[in-house]
């Protein structure tokens, strides 16, 4: 199964790195991003490992928890699409294009 990262998720990952760069600990942001991407690789083999996102309760919108982040993805027939990477306490809202 393919793993694809859309622009919104890429921007989220860049924002994580930028936040830690602003805190003068850029290595933490880099480590988080690398660990998140490594964690998401398992979705290629186990696409249902993430839980259904409670805010939407739709089987194809799932999330992996990589504390303190939520990695939201779409489980599709031939690919996994990472759509957002947000801090766990943030309320989820997806645009129509993402859902």
C-alpha cells in the first residue's frame, strides 16, 4: 500500500520543526518529525491500526497517536493519505477536500 503525504500534512510537519527552532531546540522538532514519519510507515502494512477519529466517526478517517501529536490519515483502497499532524489537544476540523 502506498503512503502519500498531502500539502496540509507537510505544512503541519514544517510548523512542528519551526516551533522547536523558535524555542532554540531545533533537534527536538527534527526528531519529532522523523519519529512521526517512521511511525506512519507501519500504516502501509497495517492500515487499520489507527483508531477511527472520534470527531468524525467515519471508518476511513483514522488517526495514529504519536504523543503529543495526532496524525490523521485517510485509509483508501490502494493508499494511505496523511492529511494532518496536530497537537493532541487541538480540536479536529477537516476541509471538504480532506474528507
